């Protein structure tokens, strides 16, 4: 169980956290620090809900905040709704099914930046973040933006990009490794 105690505050924005893991007859205790950035100095986090809805995610985040003790003291309590703006309506076709426009964005991003996005979550989230930035530029103008995602690019490996890749004219030939006949080494 994680326990955050404001009485053990190390600095104005850092709490010491005691994590206790109990075994049969033993107890291991770790003490670490968690920086609690004064969120009032920054804009809220904008999250793209590519599955479920805002209520689901706020509930999950609040459960985690409560479990680590960040909602026990009313003076220092943190709530998901105050920290995060969860943007709904970005599911598209659903899990693992991207629109042609989303796939085009993924391909263009890879070609122009070298950054690979998967079509399951990351590509959809980045696509809708950029779309939001284009439709509401005043909300983002002059601000530093960090797009963070902990997912993978394995969704690119299922052949969903094959048709789009083959339709592009380029002096660089891109092969779909899922298609054995198209892979250059398979022809030798």
C-alpha cells in the first residue's frame, strides 16, 4: 500500500512517500519522493480518449490518486477532473481500426519526422491532438507542447498500412514485412 503523508513534506512541492509491502511475517518499507508540480502554474493536461469515455478515465485516475494517498488531506487533495481535460470523440472506428485520414497522418508523420505512431492508440491520439491544435490555435499558440504516449508501434506490423504504402510514389521502396511475396529477401 502506498501512503503519502503531507506531514512528511520535504519541500513545498515534494512529498515523501512511504510504500509498505507486507509479506507473511515481514514488512519492507521504502521511502521515496514524488514531485508534485504546482499544477496551477501550468495549463491542464489534455488527454485523448481513444477508448472509453472521460468518466471512466477520471474514475481510474482518481482511484490511483486515492490509493497513493493524494486524496486523504482535503488541503492537498488532487483530483483528476482538476488536472486533466479528457477529450472525447476520438475513438474513430474503434479499437485497432483507423480511418484512411488517420493512416495518412501516421504515414506522413513517419515520412517527415521519423517518428512512428501505431494506428491502435498513438496515431489516433496524435492525429486528434494536431486536429485540435488546428481548430483551436489560440489554446496552444506560444505554449510548449509535449505529446507523451507509452504505447508501442507493433500495431503497424499487422498489414493495415500495406495498401497506403503501395499507393505512394517514392524513390524509397517500403516493403510490408507481413507479405512474404513482397519482401525482397523472399524472392532470392
